[in-house]
């Protein structure tokens, strides 16, 4: 840790990125620096996007229990994940949940910062880069009341949609930008939508979001159900979509961890469900009609925690997961499909990798996945990057 700290010192340049509401605030532009192995990073990288086989951008969060300096980082690699340059811990950014890149140079990450008041609320955060991840700027203000931002999608060079929840009381939030993240506008959502945790867009008009809604519309005391909604007009109107049809081995309330649309018709959501007295069971649901209907895919026996998905084509997807369950058990998971999800194959995971939290496949053969290694407990876990050159059949640790 100390070696990395000495390498990531960077200068600061004041800049302001104003948004749709609120007073502008000056934030420092943070520069990545250093050239360190993945295992030397100060925290695991939980979201990654690779523009090519060599160049990737990623963001990372503090390890749970590491409270001495709660702040996220952004990182970039030019040698397929062997070495990384990173920002210092970004002041005012407690956690970054998701990353999207509309071009090889323009990327946006979303998350939240902790607001120290009597309500202990969370305030939404957006950071952006316009030079491939070498410098990052915190967007100065967002629309009022935006709490934690959970996910972001950028189908064009200028249009992105971010989703999450409001501060108090908690209701779903969706924002759009037409300026590559510089300014954001809030959208109207169904009144019974409590949260949105995932979003995927195939065009600036067509987006699908997932989260939780009230079990009985208008009655917050009725509890909450998993929800999928879709828009065909950039978020002006939304349509509720039915939950998956068919059967699965899932027991308990589903948790959707990641979503990707490989085309305007094929979309995949991965996650898991954990009953009160058992181990988590992984799930993959897929739509072949642009999110109108969903069905469960059949998964290999023993599939547990699934965290991220990357589809290089409508037929070829890679899913990564694993990690520590609530009872302390450790699972390792990489799944691949080459037939539109008709069959999923479990692949060997390098022993240096435990929980893989992000994956990106820039070509049909090359993927990079990031996460943490099995150092005994999650609090002591090391950062790890693994790669494949054969479409996900075999993986190795970098370097």
C-alpha cells in the first residue's frame, strides 16, 4: 500500500462543470499516475471498460471495513491490466458504483458521497474523463435531491442515462445528459418505483432499467418487488415489463447485479438470490425482444454469486462473479455462452482470484476481469486482474 501511495501523488487544477440546478462548486481535476501491478492497488476495481485489448479504464472502491480514508479511485491500464496508473483517492467521492464509456476517450462513473448530517444521507456523484481515463473531473452539482447513483449507460458520444435513488424519502431517480456528462436533467418515473439499480441503453431513445417498486402501488407499507421498466423516448415515458417467466433454481428475492444489451433485441441481467437459511443461488435472465419479456436461463449446478456481464455479440457473453457469502463461504465463478444463452459453461477461475466484480470483452477472444483475491477475509483482500485470449475458455492472472 505504501509503495502505491508514493506513486500516485498528482497535481491539481481547479475546474468547474456546471449542471442543471444548484450553485457550481470548484473541484480539483485529478490525474492518474504511477505504473503499478494490480496487486499493488489500494483497492479492488469493481467496474471496467476496455476500448481495446490493451487499453482499459476502471474504478474502485474502499474495501468494506476500511474506514481510515473512505474514497474511491479511478484507474487506467495500457497493457491489458498488468500495470495500472491511478488517481489519488478522490475527495468527496465515497463510492463509485458503475462506469460507462461512450468512446475510447469519454467515460462517466457514478456513485455517491456521504453527507454528514443528522440524517446521514447519501448524495449522488458523477465523475467524467475526456482523455481515456488520464484525468478525471467531478461534476460540480447535480439536480437537487439526488441520492446514491447506482448505474449509468452511454449509448452515444453525448447521451447517457444514470439511475439510482433520491435522498429522503427514497424514491427512484433517473437522469439524462446530452453533453457527455457535463449537465444532467432529471426524468419523471412511475410513482411506485422505489429504486433503480441498473440501466442499459441501445440507442439514445431505447433504455431498460431495473430496481424495486412497491408491491401495491401507492402503499409503501406493502413491501417491494423486483421491477423492470423500459422507455422508447429517452425516458419521457416508461412501461412496466413483466418479471421473468419460466422456472429457475432461485430461492428468495432476486438481486439484479448487472445488465447488458448486446443489441436492440437481446439483453441479459445477472445476479443472485439468497434465502434466509441457505447459500446464494445465481440467476441469469434474458430478453430477445428488447426487454418486453424475460425468461430464466439454465445455469450449471452450483452457480452462486454473479456480479458482471459483458457481451461482445448477441451470441457470445461472459459472466463473472464469486466472492464471500453472508455465511463466510467463498465461491469463484466465470460462465460463458456462445449460443445466445441456450447453454452456459462454467470455466476454471485462477486461484489468485476470488470475487470478480467487473468484466469487459473488447473482442470475441479477449476479456479482462477485475476484483479481489482470497487473502483470508474481504477486509484483507488484494486486487486482482485476470484475462482470457480464447473467448473465456481459459483465464490467467495478470501479470
